[in-house]
C-alpha cells in the first residue's frame, strides 16, 4: 500500500459537533483528495489540494472545509456534523501531471453522525 | 460537465461464466478512463486504465468513443473477482466516479 494513513478509522459523533479527519502521506505527492463513499453514489469528491495551502472545492463541498499546512497532511473538517454526513471518507493522493494519472487511496474512515 | 454511469448496482454470475461490467460516460473532451476495484476489507486500487490497453487479472476494457462506453470484461469469472468495481473518468487531475457495481461470483 502507498504510504497513506487516515485517522481516526472509525468515529461516532452527535449532530452539531465538529469533526476533523486527518490524512497523512509519506509519498510527497503533490495532490491530495477527500472523497465520500455512499451506496449508489460511488465516490464523490469533496475537496482537493494541489499544494500546501492550495485547495479547491469538489462536487459535494457544502458543510466541509479543508486545510493543508504541510505537504504530508490534509485535514477534512465538518464544522457542525449532520446525519447526512454519515459516510465512509477516503483520502487519496496523486503525483499529478500528465505522467502520473493514478490515485492511491487510504484505508477509509467510517463516520457515523447520530 | 462529465458524468459516469454504471447501470448495474449488482451483478451476480457463476464461476467460469463471462463477465461484463458496464460503464458509460459523458464528456466533451478526449476521455481518459479507469477501472478501480475494492476487494473486501482492502483499499480501493487501480485495476486498469484505457491508455495502457493492458489486461490485468484477466480483465480487459476497451474505450468505445462512438458508444461512449468503457465496459470491463473477463471471459471466465473467478470467485476471487468478487468485489466492488468503479469506473472513473479523469479530467485535470480529478476523477469522477460512477456509482459502482458489486460483482458476486458464485461457486
């Protein structure tokens, strides 16, 4: 497996509480992504980063924010968690550019919002 | 905007039978397509990409621009092929995924 870890791996929280998920890589890849995986929807991009402090929105960014202060870490924050954000969250990394098309995925974080 | 559609949520076949997982896309540019696979309790991983024209674990996929399809095929399914399969379209370092198809290969 590519050097990608996610923490926590499982989390149960209550509606209205803030939650932060962490993705850590040891590959020094430029691009990092956060997806959510839901049955019938596949994986949908929440936010991505193309460098330190460089981030942009994905398809389903409402209710989420991200930060990347170091190459190796990409944080996903739910400012006030809602039940609709119950999902499995995957981080991915990519070297980017035309010569490196593959994305490598982390193990996932299962988040339950009660 | 690009879109990827996998019409079957579940595909169940017997071991040794042929398998075809369908993927259709809509994209105004020149498409770059992938198949990713997620085995039980494992990470999502790349299976194959259309530009490589490769066969991985007996699977092949041909890009048909006329039909805007990128179907995944294997002539003889094995039980270890049981997994979740996702078709994905790449645009500017971002992937758009289909909804996924769960393949179950019965003994």
